[in-house]
């Protein structure tokens, strides 16, 4: 957060609030060329129950979109006049966590809420964050998970594989101090942090392209603070092609290596032997695990496809 982000900002536009207002929540959404999905996120945020519009602000950090994002944000903000909206356009695409840090630096709330431009939170999302934070001052953050909205229609095989593996893990409410036993903070699509703790830890590491949430969570863990995992889901509009899947995995592999270099006591070296071990474990799960429709029907075709994707993913 001490980095000078100002030279990377093209313009800042604020709608619907006095600069001296102090909302409880700052909802921070990075975006890039997804104005259609972003509007679904906006509408879900605007329809929050048991939370007044004066209790939260919306910050949209645009990674230099080339679609109608800027105009759609302005149109939404003028329609929802009582909801404070800050629109920040960057000079190029700096990735999500670079944008999130900028959002934090321009936020006014005591609680920072992060989600993505392809996610739809439930109507009690903010109320539950507020309730959990007020009930337990010991916790520094509350986080849930995401589930693919596309399962209601046609879900691509790459998300079927990823979500199937993910939901094989136990998703139970937990305040475990052990890093790998607590899912809170694994994703920046559904998490709320106390702003003072976020600033003290230093924000997201912008050298990570995709999984800086894991690195930030590791620093939180090492500082001794507690997180609460509440298995409450946001819906995620999920669709990959094989090319998109691979292009997302390559920088994630590099991020995994960076995690190991920064925190070798926590994250194993992603070596070739590690690859073989993980791949063997995942393929064993494919053949020994149970059905989980509509994610995994355990047909012969599914088992072959999932085994292949296990190798590619690892």
C-alpha cells in the first residue's frame, strides 16, 4: 500500500456522496471489459437487505476497459443516487489486486468488502458480514466461497473439474488458526476485512497475478490474527475455453513458485516431484470419489476428461 499508485490512475469520478461521509462498508470491485456482468453485481449489491444505502459505498476500479463500462457505471450511479459510487479508471490493465489496493486507498469504510465483476452476492451478504464482525471483535476478517451460477445451465468442463475438486473439501464454519484448515480469504470474490488490519498487514502483493489472496492470507496467519470462514456463497458466472484455462494456469504456476520463495515454511516447492504427487492424488480422487451432479457424473468420459485436466492443471 506504500507504493505510489497515482501515476497509474487516469481519472476518478465520484457520485452521490459528501466526501466527509463515513460508511461502514467499502465494497471494492476491480473490473475489465465485463460491463454486462458488472451490472448484475451492482444490482445484487444495491438490493442488500437490512442494510441501508448510507452504510456502504461502492468503488469500481476499471483496468482500462474498452467496452461501455464507464458509461454503465455512470448510468447506474445516477439511477441509484443515494448509493455513493466511486469510479476509478486506470491507464492500463494492471490486474485485480493492483486495482484492489487502489480501491482501498480511496475507501472510507471501516470494513473492506471484496468481490469480482462476474459474481452475484446473496441479499443478506453485507448484513451477515456486519453481524459476524460485531459479534466477534477477535476476528480480522470473514469470508465465504463461490459457486458457479452456470451449473443452472451449462457449465464448462474446466469449471466442473475445479469446482468438483473444491467442494470435495469440507466447507464448515470455522475459526481455525491453521492456515490450510480455514478457507476464509482463499478468494477475493467473497471476503470482508477490517480496514485497520488490512492496512497494517500491507495490502495485497501486486507481484502476484492471480493468487495474491493466498499470500496476503499467509501474512495474516503469521501475524497471529484470526479469520472466520462462513460457508456462504456468491454466485459466479463461470465459463472457460481450454485456451483460457491454460492461460490462467500459467501465471498461477509462477505465483505458486513466488509463494514458496516468500514463505518456504508454509508453501511447498512446486517441483516436478510435487507435480507428480499432486497429479497422482487428483487422478486417484477421480476414480475413487463419488458422483456429484452436475459437476461430476463419474461416467467413463468424465473420468477420462477429468484425469487429463488433472495433468494439465497441475
